C-alpha cells in the first residue's frame, strides 16, 4: 500500500537525520476515538496501551522529545493529563529515573502548550509569551472573532440545510475555536455530512478573510468523527513551536496522525515535518517500534 511505503520512507529518513522530536495526534492515533492512554485495563484488540507507553518511555529515555498535539482546546492541563494518564503514571512511578527527552502537550492545534514537570508529576502550562512566535502574537482579537462568527454561522446554516435536527447538534464556542457536536444517530452517510459541514465552514472563513482589512489568520476546519470544528491556528504552527523548544529541525521531527484528508487536522502538519499516516493506535505502536529499530540500526544514541 502506498501509504505504508511513504510511512516507512519518512521513518527511515527521520532516523537517519537523528530524530529529536515525535509528535502524535490523540483520538484514533495514540488512543481509540473518545478514549485515553490508560494501561490499567485489559488490551482491547489491536489497542495495546502498555506497548505504546513502553515505546514512548523508551523514546524519552533515548533523548527524543515526545508531544501530544491535539485539537482539544483548554488552557488548563487536566484534559491533557487525563489523555496521557498511563504515560504520566509510568513517569511518576520511575521517580528519580526520569527520561532525557521532554514530554509536551499542545492543545487547540497550537494555542496552548504544556510541559511535563517531574516535581509536579504532571503537566504545567507554559505562558504564551514564552513560546508564541511573533506572527501569532500579532493575531488581532477582532479578526479572530470574525473568523469564529463566520464559522459558527456556516455550521448552523449548513446543519439546517443538511437536515440535521437542532436536538442532534450542539454549537460550542471557545477562545479560539468553534464547533458543532453531532449527537444524532450515526449511519453510513454521517461522515459525508460532517465533511460537507467542514468544507462549508472553510469557504465561509476564507470569504470573510478576503473581505477583512486584517491579515488572514491561519486556521483549520476538520471533521472529528462526531463533530466539526474550526480552529484559529494549525498543527503546522504547533509543531514549529515544539521544534523551537526542543532544537529539532524539520528532518529530525516526525508527526503521527490519522487525519490527513482534506477535512483532517493533521494535513497541515506536512508543512512542518515528516509525517506518518496511521489508521489506528495499533499502527502507531508498530510505527514507533520501527522508529526505535531504525534509530538502533542507524547508530543513533539509545
């Protein structure tokens, strides 16, 4: 399969360059959709959380920084600590034997950054002024509001046009994101409806930005499986921020995700680094093992 061939090429290229940073999407990549990375339960099919945690710990101990980069937008660390609970528990159990690499979480594509604190045994937020690139600091609040207003209106109108009942759709607005949560019956055509909503919202935002006196803001619209969100910011920016924090260049960075279609929020990560397109957490584990094997084969420090 072409996808697997390209994945292998990206993995071996990153290992050859001396991989320093691996970033991972959450739902559908690091853990099943709407679940968390928790090793306290039994293995479920191809999902092996213990194996994933083992691989991530081994990468950290080899000096590779690891980061969860997700659409979840929240200024507090709790939602991200919950999603990484198994790995955090493992690091807490190790006590003084802490890894050489850094553990991060990036939320809202690029809007919130957290770093693992051995003293706390969890994630601590990093103030935006410590890591935000200059272009991001210049984002205008009025321009952000206009983007979200346009997206929200498009989602509301689009849902009505597609025959989605009001009771089955809930709009949610955040600091730098707006989304529609679908609570109705899921059937074969549901993904196509949500794709169409994402594309309509994208067109609406582009139309508003063309007419705005402000410079256009980077944004992404995506189908999350049971929701559609529009975020100001992209994973490209989030990964570039992490590269700045870790000193990794593009060739030394690898992003793993499952959403690389036109309505997926991993797509723009391709502008920041090499990428691995996985189908589920089982493929993620296999890819992480390949990275570790390639590091050893290429003589990278382990």
